[in-house]
C-alpha cells in the first residue's frame, strides 16, 4: 500500500513513530557484521527523502524545500536555505556542486556545500524523483518516464519521456546510466540521451539503484532485489534475497558493502555483490528512504510525518 516516499505526495502517509536507538553490534561501516546505527538529531521536522555526500559534507533534502547539512559525518546538522517550498526528493554531488530535484520539475544547485541554492530551469513540471552524476553528466528522472540531462547542473536539455511509467532512481557505473521505476521497468543509456529498455524479471516497483564492484543492484517493493553484472543488460534475483516483504526504497555501495533501506526501519546489507543479504537490527518503524556514504560513514535519512522529527541514522 505504500508508495515510494520519493513520490509521497501521490501515495499514503502512514508509518509508525518510535524513538531511534543504537542497533546491533558489529564491524562498523563495512564487513560482514551489522552496523551500530546511531540516531542523530536532524534539528528539523518533516521527512527527508534524499542524502548525498561531497566535499566533506553530507546534504539531506526533503519536505517543503528542507535542506540540512553536516560537515562532521552526520553527527550534527545545520539548515541550508533552498529558496523553494517544493518538496525535494533526491540530491547528488558532482562537478563541484550539489544538485537537488523535486516536485513540479524543481532543480536547484549549491556551490557552497548546501548553504544557499540557486533555482534552475528543468523544462518540465513533472516531479523529478531521482538524480545521478557520471561521465561529466547529470541525469535526472521522474514522473511519466521523464529524463533530462545537464553537463554543468545549470543548463538542462529538453526533457524526454522513455515510458509512461514513473522512474524513481538512476545510477551510473562502467560508462552506463541505469534508471529504474514502476512495474519493474529498467532502462540503460551510455549518454543519457538514448535509452534502451531491459528486462528485470519483476513487475514490482523498483525504487532505488546503485553501482559498486562492477555490479548494479536495484531494490524495490516486497523486498525485491535485482542484480546485473553486465552493465545493466541482464538482471537476476539474488541467491539469498532479503528476508522481508517490506518495500525497499534506497541503496548505496561503499567499502565492499551494499546497504539497502526501506519501510518500517528496514536495513539490509550484502558483502558479495548483492547475492546474499543479511539484516541489520533496527528498532524504528520509521520509513528509511535514502542512504549515502562518505568519510567512512553511512548516513540514512527518512521520517514519519511532516510534523514529526526527521530521521537520521549514521554508522559508525
């Protein structure tokens, strides 16, 4: 019943709130053990939909133009000024800037680590749900198959639509962009302009995708995971998938580990290219919507409802 929280305004707002506590024991931010996920005070109320790392700074974005930043590995956070009341659904770092996207085709950029932002023209009013940077190119994806690209973050190509289905996330690796979306749809491109549809083998919505160790991993509803080791051309389920029916919303790779996050505080990890997944302990039913890594630290963001404190977890 839950829609991807990147498209929260088109679905149901319903998760339980519980105080976050440190969870599990293990090997820190990598390895085969679990993380000691530490709750952090975000300093804001609302839902955080995206987080990214760059220039020694984590930037998280969310409800009604919220931007918060951390320069100490997610331990403490300060507010940035986005200049928009549109909800920001994803953020990435590239070309010495942060770029965030959101509802109504919103694109904003920051060259001072998220403190202040400038609005850019996207050429679309469709919600933009995901963004990545690779090969000197930003690629943003969104509702109704919308895709737009930029070489500098400020000037964007006229949007194209590759499908009538929503695209929720996009990643880059090995010279290939991979976009994932509703009904298990997956598209690949070498330049961000020409896209080819691939077969995922699932009709569950795919909400997140990441690249690491020559492997793309896509995650989605009902604990779905799909893996590609040939630059997104063929996709297969893992041999030991996450033991959950919770929806997975985001995934990242660092230090030899894929970390996937989702509904009801769900956190899974894989140390063997997505083939086998184990669950990290979690004591929060808050929705965990995005995960990023930098300075040997994983940061997870999410939330409960717009009026409740935003969720931030870090490991180690």
